[in-house]
C-alpha cells in the first residue's frame, strides 16, 4: 500500500499545492485503499445505533436526572 505524501505545513506552500492540483499542473495524490469489511461495518453500526437507548433503559430515573444535571452544568459553565 503506497503512503500518501505529506501536505506542506507552510500555509503559502499548501495554497500553491492546492492551486497546482486544481489547475492540473500536478496530479492529485492517490487516496490509500482503506476498504473495510462490509459485514464488520454493519455489525459495528448496529451496536452504535442501539448504544444510547440501551443505556437509558438500564438507568433509573434518579440516575438519568443526575446525568442530565451534570450535562447542563457543563453546557452553562462559564469559561473566563
């Protein structure tokens, strides 16, 4: 598997490389082939889709209330 070349860190050099690619002066770098097993992707997605709901059903109302209070405090916490 070929490794992609690193992009320049300097903003000016990065801008020039983008323009070169856009105008066709330089060939666009190839993307690495990250093909995943479709069965594994589907299995992982199933777990991700039911995670929050499954956790919520296991919590008591008091536990859910505590979690909600902590979340609200985090949202409204001042950052000075």
